[in-house]
C-alpha cells in the first residue's frame, strides 16, 4: 500500500520541521560541550591560583594537572566522536 502523496506545502513543512529538530539537537550538543569546557576551565584556574599562592605542593599540583589534562582529552575525544561523519575512517 502506498502513502498518499503530500502537497508541496506539506513536504516543505515536514522538511522545515526536520531541519529545526536537527538544529535544536546540534545546539543542545554544543551548549553541553561548552558547559563542560567552562567547568573544566574554572577548575584549572582554581588549581593554578592555589598553586601560585602556595596552597598546593608541587606533587599535588602535578597530580591535579594530569587529571585535568586527561579530562580535557576526554572532552576532545567526545567532541570528535560526535562530529565524526558516519562511515568516516577518521579516528
């Protein structure tokens, strides 16, 4: 059984709705990544400030720096995974 044929206006509305949904999905993803980066940056600044003010030892600063760097790499990997096109061979 075939579907009834949509009018030109109905097809245009359906396409516009799909585009709006895709734009909303992409916008939400960007906002989520930006929030994650902002939180990470705030933590980096707090750690650097505490270290400069002598509140952290060199060892503790190094440990926190490595952990924060790992979180940054994870954010980058997540972004790369989300923006990779299906069928792409890019890592």
